[in-house]
């Protein structure tokens, strides 16, 4: 008896339809697979997958084929990763209390924090994610111990630490991801079930709701924000914070989420671990 293959799953976010490709990355046999924590699509259009418990960075091309892997002697506990337009990666080494900035081959360009020296009230105490604005300021979610947002200049000098533990405006309970824009900064405030929006100086502007434990943020070139949570769900927000779409693109939740220039979305899936691509069909 011939068993028909199921049609690929389709999901929608607003006006866009996506085809769901589970385990899109063809994982090489010689590279161990650990907990896939996050990923980023870099300026070379390759997907840089950050994992824990195995070789930290595993790189795939746009077709899902393995390219290279690195980071064994560099990253202890990779949690978050973010890519710049000029070929740099910001990697949050959570339990090493450090943000490491590398080029796309893994050469270290900059370090923020004091490696393996946690500090309560000063960078860092288990940071989770970092991103950079176009004019160079760096924003770091000091997520598990610090429960605040740090702002640095491009040279790595601390400008300000924003917020503290709590539930009110500007307070945090596990700030888990960031995205710095020209006029604002988005922070996934996980246990408070919201994305907080700040101006570039750290003044609270608004909250975005409709979330259960948000984990990752990606903002596309048009200013639409995609947020994954533990429902599991992906929510798409317009630049003004209005929800324009929801879908269940992940099986158990996407701890990491990133997009490509052509509008595809990539998910770092919670166990069962894997990299899922949501291929946008309406282009």
C-alpha cells in the first residue's frame, strides 16, 4: 500500500502565507547537535545557528547545506545571537557573563563585560541578548540575574543601565531579547508577558501585549516586528504596535527567530530541536 505524503503545512501572518519546512538545516553527522538556542541571518545570507552543549556556531547556506562550524574555544553558554549589516555577530555568552562580537569567521572584534565574573548591578549577570542601532549604540538584555537593559556606545563604554526587577513600566522579569531601531528599542520582557518599547535613552514608551513568555524578536526592513512566544506562537506587529497576524509556526516554541532579506523566517525550535524555515510564498 502506498502512503501519501502529507502536504506541507501552511501558516499565515497578516497578508503573507508561509510554507513550513521542519528540520530545514541538513545537519552534518560529524557535528554534534545540542540545544539550539538562537540563530541569525548574516550579511552573507548564511544562517548562523547558536547552540549549547555542542560546537556553539554551526553555519548553513541559504539552501540548508552545512558550511562550517566554530566556537568551541570561544563560547561557553551561547544564548542569543544578532547580526549587523556589515558582517559582525553579537553573541550573548550567558553564563560566562559576556557579550562577544565576532566577524563571520569567528575572529573576536570586541568584548563587553568581564568574562566569568558576574556582577549584580553592573554588567553582566547572565546576559541574554544584544543588538546595535545604526549609529552604533549597543543594547544588552541582562536577563537572568541583572534584570535590566544596558546601553553602551559603539566602543563598549557603558552609558546607562535601565530598569530593575519588577512588573511596572520599565521594570523587567527576565529581559530575554532586544532589537535596537533608529528611534526606539524593543525588549522581550519574558515573564511579564510583554514587549516593552523604550526610546533610545531608555524612557518607557509603551507595552505590546498578546504574548505568553516572549522569547525572540526580529524586525524586518519595513519595520514590522515578529515575536515568538511559548504559547507556541509567532505574532506580527505593525510599527505602531498593532497586531496584524498570528500563527503557530513552531512545534513547542521558537527560542530564536530571525528573517532574511527575501522575507523568509527561521526558527530555533525548542526540543525536539531543529531549525525550521517559514518560506514566504507571497513575495
